[in-house]
C-alpha cells in the first residue's frame, strides 16, 4: 500500500522530516555536504521504515536511497559521515556508503529504494531493479527485499 503522494504528479511518496513535513530539496542541498546520507522519517515505503536520502559527490540527490533498518535484528543504523559507513550500534554490523554489507552479524545489505526529485521534493518508491552493490560478504543481484 502506498498512500497518496503529497508531491503531486511524481512517482512515490514524498520523503519527510522529523516533523512529518515534506523535505525541500533546495533546503536539503543547502545544508549537506557531498557524499552525505540524510535520514528521513515517516515513510510508508517498505513497511514505513526510516530511509536515507543519498547525496552524491556532485551534491545532488542520487537515484537510490537506503533503508535504515539493520538486516540483523532491526536497529536503525546511523550514518558515520567521517568513516563514510553505516555502523549498527546494536551488534556492530557495518555497511558501506551504498548500504552494501561489509561486516556481520547482519546477513544482507541494507535494502534499496528508488528516489526521484520532483517539484523540490524527494519521492521514494520501491526498488525493483537488480542490486548493483557487491562486497566480499554479499554479492547477489536479486533484490531480496522485493520478494
Ligand atoms: Fe544491527 Fe544486530 S541489529 S547488528
């Protein structure tokens, strides 16, 4: 189930801030550094999980986002902007900047979502394409979360 988008016309659900307001892309890009990952809340994609918006090295919103829920036991995984990794505080799993699995006990990478920019909003939709990430611990093109 996807609730109606508040962005109008685009594909997906508008990413929201802590107060539940749609995130403004122009304000977001003014406040971030290239390569940053920005946690958004209140999404109803992939079961309502918190999701990271990916800011690429050109300081644009990338065309994919990263589900913030650890694939081990479900803690929300913080982004370490210095190390450029996601590090789970619960049992020490580590994911790379794209959410690829670097260290367990998590069994799988963080799930992907599709992101697009429309009318100054970030729209989030399910990721149904192949998984482009590959690490020593996990390299499987089938998106496990899309089953
Ligand atoms: Fe993340 Fe256990 S919940 S490592």
